[in-house]
């Protein structure tokens, strides 16, 4: 009986040991399976963020910036003097009827005999005009009781001083308002009849006073004719619209579309008649392999007078990089680099990079291999740094769907701040394109011949960043170059011949 109990006890103990051993093996197999499962790379396949854009290439290059193109007017007073003397030749005025001027019984002719002298200050001109005057005077005398009458001719000379104010009307016609300041005799008029000298000085003075207005009108007509502005402003108005090639290497063109013209009053400083015409309008910087088409110029607008013409000329300089080129550079930068996490427990490599836009943010699709395989999506705001002249990304972080996916499969990617590592690598040097464009612009502005007698001159000073724009094809970095640009027209500089 005792032996049977011992035998049963032994059998029960052996059975328990066998069960325990099987349990251990099962646990070992489970552990091994779990270990193998844990060693397998996780796979990520988050949803692709939507691709959408606020700007187009054509729309962005249509962006216009208000600017002022200066057209300086300069004319030495001596040149005005020369032109007046060339135009005012010979006979200036003629009164060929004894009955004119209330029957004054005088006929007269007036010639310029010596060069006109011009002195000017501010907007006032003083003309000193030497004149020879022929007069045929009717007379009636009774010497010794004998009545004598008839006509006698005489010649004399005067020096007349005229004051004129010059301005320009809204329709671009020069107006000159001239009046007589004074005159003096160079030689006095006299008539001799039967050996008697008959003074007619008072009569001639009355004649001159009656006809000064006609003399000043003749002067005004010649001044207006000598300073012809409208046709030269029209030429500048049309020439300003011609595209200027800023950079042949990058096919960059500058377009100017003038809309309004303002002008300062004509003033004399240092014996030079000066004014500034400001063509207000818009500048565009576009990229095009061929010369952009020019729309027909509208009619020259009416002149608007202003006390001052600003010199704020603004050009938008563009550097652009395609998504493909940026992705290729980024992929090359990541090639061969391994990123370790949690003391080397996990490792990944970036195998590929793709880029596209989502409104204001740049989307980066990064292909991974290693402890995680598949793709992840990150989004950041593109930024241009004028100091380093580099394009970089701010606030680069995982897309929401990507973040939810790696939380489930590879949370250590969040702990390792992989997005910040990517942000440091996503830097692109675009300053060379901007620098070359600025250099080309400055060379052009130093002395660019638009056509015979027309030159563009200017300087660029401040460079201020605008922003980065995303279009379906490119990443645009835009900066503004500000400076002073003059359009010099030979005819306007000297008022033509």
C-alpha cells in the first residue's frame, strides 16, 4: 500500500515537471518570437499631405512694385540765350499803317541788332534785347507862316529789358509770360524838315508803349518754340517701356510700366535751368528666354506739377530653384549619413528626398531605411536669410498624419528630434544668383544705352528681403533692390535744336 502511494507521488511529480518544462519552452519560444519581431524594421506609410499653391510662376512674375523713374531736365541758360539769338533774327515786328494805334501817323519796323543777353534766377528770366527801329512819321509844320506837311523816315536804337516767367501747362506746352521792365535810348529819333530838326521822341515813345505787347508776344513765341518738351517726354514715355535684360545667365528682364508723370517747376540754379520729371509706374522682374513683348503705350498723360520728385526706384530681384533641383541637392547631402537614436539602439538613413508646396509651407517627403523603412512627411516655412544668402526652413516638423503613425510604430523618432536634424540640413545657397543679378543690374545702370541719345543711369543701394514664394514649379526667393535710376534723353537734357 505504501509502495503504491510513493509510486503515485513520483508519477505526479514527474508530470508536474514535464508541464513546467513545456511552459518554459513555450515562454522561450514566445520570447524568441517577440525578440525577432522587435528586431524587424517598422514600416511607415502615412498619408501624403495635399499639394496646393497660392501663387503661380506667371502670377508671381506679374507682381508689380511701385517705382519712380527720374528724367532730369538740364539746360544751361547760355544755351537758351544761344537758341533765342539763333531764332530771333532780323525783323521782329512791323506796323505798316499810319492809321494803326489810333491813327498815330506812324509806321514802324523793329529789328534785333545785337545778341540778346539772358540772366535768370529761380523761375524769373531777364532778357536784354537791343533793337533798331525804323519809323516813318507824318508831320505838319508852319515855319515862317508857310504850312508844310508830309512824311519823313528816321532810324534809332533802344535797349529793352524784358522780364519773363516760364512754366509748363498740363498739356506739356511751355508758356512764357513776358512784360517790359524798362528801356533806354541807344540813339534818339529825329526828323529834319527844311533844315529844322523835329523831335519825335515822345511820339515814338507812345508808339513803343502801344506796341510793346506785340514785341513781348514775339519774344514769348520764340521762347516757346525754343524750349520744346512734349515730344521728348513722349519719347521717354515710350522708351521707358522697353524691356531691359538684367541677367543673360539667368534670363532675367526688367519691365517698367509708367502710369503717371509729375514734374517740378522749371528753376534756375547756378545758371542752369533745371527740372525733374518723375515717371511713376510699376517695375516687374521676370525670367524669359526671349525678350518679353511690349504692350502699346497709352497716350502721354497730362502733366502734374509737384514740389519734389522722389527717387525711390524699386526692383524685385528673383532667385528661383526647382523642387527637383532642391530635392537632388538635399538627397546628396543626406547620402551615406546614419542617424542613431537611444544610444545606438535604433539607426536610420535617408535614402531619398522629394519636395512640393502646400500653400505657405514646403512639404518634404523623406524616404527612410534602417530601423524604420518607408516614408515620412515633414512641413516647414521657407525663409531667406539676407546675411547668409541662404534659403532654409523654419519650424520644420512632422505632418500630423506622419506624427500619429510614428507614435504607433517608432516613438523614438520623436524623442530623437529627427525633424530638427533635418531642418539643419535643409539649407540651400541661393545668394549667388541674387548677387550675380544685382551685379548685372548695377553694370547696366552705370551706363545703359537704350537707343541713340537715350541712356539709363543709376545706382542700387539697399537690398531688403521680401519673402519666399512657392509655386507649382519653383521656390522663389525675392529681395528688393532700391536706388535711384535716371532716364537721360539727349533732347530733354538740351531741349533739342
